[in-house]
C-alpha cells in the first residue's frame, strides 16, 4: 500500500491523507463483499449487482446492509468504488470504465 500512497500523490498535489484512508476503507468493504480472490481483470460491469461468494449469490447493497451500513454510507462507498474503477480503466489492468451500480433506498 505504501507504493499506492506514493502514486496517489500524498503530501504533494494529490489527494489528502484523510481522503486516501477513506478510499482504502471503502475498498476493504468492496473486497469483503465481493470476495478476496477476484482480480481486477475479472470484474464484470454487474459485479456489484449480482455475484457469488462462497457459493451464495449476493449483491453489494445486501452485503453492506448485513453489516448495518446506512443507505448514505453505501452510496458514498459506491461512488468511491466507481471512481476507482474509472481510474483503473485509464491506468490499470481493467477495461471496465463504469460499473452498473445497485440501487439503494434513495436512488430507486
């Protein structure tokens, strides 16, 4: 993660440390809900809407709701995850520019 911190431009003209820590937390939740074995180049556009973890079909919102996350927290996390995938599409190992985001209570 130190390498990623340097790439993010912490302490320079990049994002501030607090925002970087928030993004790291959101990505930990993403990994926890989608499964640790998934690789960036295996992600599909529908991953957040429907995927299988340990043989059980689930989705990101249901997973986060089970952890008592609020709708506003989930929306903020989805925004961060979406921005990370946009960055990955431009700079990394995936060609997915936009994930299809699941609905939360306020964006249905």
